[in-house]
C-alpha cells in the first residue's frame, strides 16, 4: 500500500507525490496539466507556491459528503435507465 501525508505543499509537489504513488502501484497517470475554465491558468508543474492544509476543514467537508450521499442515492429521480454513481466535480 502506498500513501503520503496530506500537509501544506504546492500543487506541483502534490502532483509529483500522487504521480509517484500511482507509478509505484504499477500504473500511469495521464491528466490535463492545467486547471480548466480559469482565465489565467498556471500549469500544475509550474504552480510552486506552498498552499496551507487545514485538516479540520477537510474532515468537516468529508463528513458533510458522507451525510449527503444517501440523499443523492434515494432521490436520483424517477429515471429508469442506466445511471452513474454520484460524482463530485
């Protein structure tokens, strides 16, 4: 099992760490290397500004997602065809 601690880091450093983990697991990662729908997007590789990490905020957000997921499962609509699982974009 591969992992790394979430902590204050740059977008570039996060990208390098997650890419390394995926490769160590025997796969490759192919992503578009810059944010979408942003006027002046800095490519991830070039975004070296260190960002804060607020563990408590992330945990609260995670708990909110866990609590709302059953609502999305129950109230998907009356559509009877094929449906995808709930996604967060």
